[in-house]
C-alpha cells in the first residue's frame, strides 16, 4: 500500500485555529510566531489515531488565506518558514505527515505579478498570467478580490510547479489543491507530472465539489478528490431518516473506488459542522461509523471530535463560526466537554487501523428498510470483513447481515454471529468485525 492509503488526517484551518488577525499585518510589523503552537496538538492528533496533519492556508495573504499574495512566504500572522519547517520536522518525529493547502486557481489583488500588471499593463512580463475582462480581469466566481490565473500560460504552470516543489523540498508530504474543479484538468496533469519526477511520493488531493470526480484522477493526475457527494448523502439521509438516499450514494461511491480512494469527511472548514448539521445528536455515531468504515481516505476537522457547533452562513464573515480560535497550550484547554465523542472517534479509528484494507473496500448493502440499513465490506485478499447496522429512526427494528463469526467492535448492540441478525433500539447502531467473509 502507498503511505496515503494508511492516512487519516486531522484537518486544521490555522488562521482561525491560532487566533490570527483578520487581515494581513502591516509591512513594518514583525511576524507573529503562532505556527509552533500547533506542535502542542500533535499528541492529541496521534491519540485520536490520526497520522496526518492537513493544514489550511499558511501562505502570505490579504485576509482569509485564499487570497494569496506570495506562495513562497509564510503568512506573518502565522510565523516564518523556519516555523513551518520545524513543525513539519516535529510532526515527522511522531510519524505524522503534513499536507499544505495550495490556492492556484486565483490570487489576491496584492499578488506581486498582478500588481505588476496593474502598474505596467501589457508591458509587464506577467501580462499573460491573467485574463482581461471588460475594464478588469477574470475573477473567481465573481469575487473581485480573487483574480483568476490564466492556466493556459506556460509561466503559470512553471510557477505552480515551483511552489509545489519548494515546499515538498522542505518536508511536506502532499497538497490539497483548492478549487481544483475550476482549473483545467490538463493543467493539473502537466504540473503534477513535473513535480512527481522529483517527488514521486507526493500526494495531491483536489477540492472537487461537483463534476466528474474520477476524471480529475485519470486526466488531471491527482491522487484523490474530496467526496462531497457522500458528505451530503450522510447528513441528508440521517436527517430525513431516508436510508435509500444513502444506499444510492454508496453505489456511486463503489464506482469511484474502481479508480481511486476518495477523500472522505463529515466536516471541513467550508461547511457547517456535523454536530450542527444533524437535526438530532443521536445521529452523530451513525455519521462517524460511516466515515470510518467506508472506503476512502478519511479526515477529521479539528473540533468535530469534541462535537463543536458552528453554522456556515452565506455572508461576509459567514465562515467564522466554523473556524474558531482554539485554546492555547493544547487540548487541555478544551476541558472535558465532548470527551465521550472523542473516545468514540478513537474507537472507530481503532477499527479502521486494524482493517487498513477498508481504504479501497466496496460496500454491499443487505437490509434496506424505511429507517434502517446494513452493509458489509470484505477484504478481497484476506477474507476479513466488517459489518455495520444503522437505525435512522425512533422505533425498534431488527435487521440482518450474512452470518459470520462476528465480534462486536462498537455501538449499542451486537450482531448475532449465527444468524447475522441484529436488534437495533431507536437510533441504534452496531459495528462488528470478522476474521472471515460472511457466508
């Protein structure tokens, strides 16, 4: 297996997590060395069972990090390059890889080459980096402060490849490619092929909300993309007590696994936190059981393991509630709130760790009723298997999976190893494992 098949990421949005200022520091203000504080959370990450630290934007930007002004400089609100390299090295000492967030579809208006074009017009050596539109330049989804790069310009590909290589040289293991869906797939292929020639182990995950997920892997040269379709099906089917919606999404998910292992999640820095998205907190274990048993490469958004609340709103500052500052000094500052949910994460991640083949395992649905669903996953090489039973509703129900020597792994009820039957209480659930495949 490649290292990425064993990855379980803990995802942090540093500017929010570390309480950074909302806008860039004045040029005459020295850097604020906040990045080193993330090392205080490495023990927490490892104790959860994760082995990857996925960082949101860390490069110099105007405000929220997705309006980059210099891809080769750490945002002074977070620190310096030495701070990042030290964090990468301290993480590596714990067996933890670090992923960076690269914004290469668009830049902030203070981005050096764009400022040069505004000053010198067509005479600028960067004139072909951007696309004139009307009396301005093409932007990202209508946001004037986010200027789109011209991905047809060879110099833009040179720049992106140089940025990726620069930070891979400094020890990072992979990249999240922001707004990958807005960038032509041939551009990604050209850039990733160049970078892999020097860094064959580098891992590239594209943010793809909609579109042909598999094509970004086969045509774009990415390793994976974000599985937003499954994310939506998880919370929507639970809220509506509609397992049929989830079953349909699982068929789609199986098809993707024929090509790649999707990056799975139930929360990230761009969406309402899962504890707020679900109408009933009794569905939280169901969402986690799905995340950690289904095929793919899972990630945990920092704070979700404690059940933090936060609703994303479509307005200026609408992300603030899902990107809060965390207490200094590490997880001790969180107190005891949410510890049972954190322990549930540890239990389910433990199941995942003991069955690493789940990363590419297909799902077979068995019981599919008005408010209940069961499924199994089988290791195609060793015959081991995992069974999951979920009761979406408020009534008692009995469902089943094929018989096997099932051992209870998590949940509030066990699977009968002789019959495969499982009696689920209201909102009940069960995860079981077996050393052999179901009959």
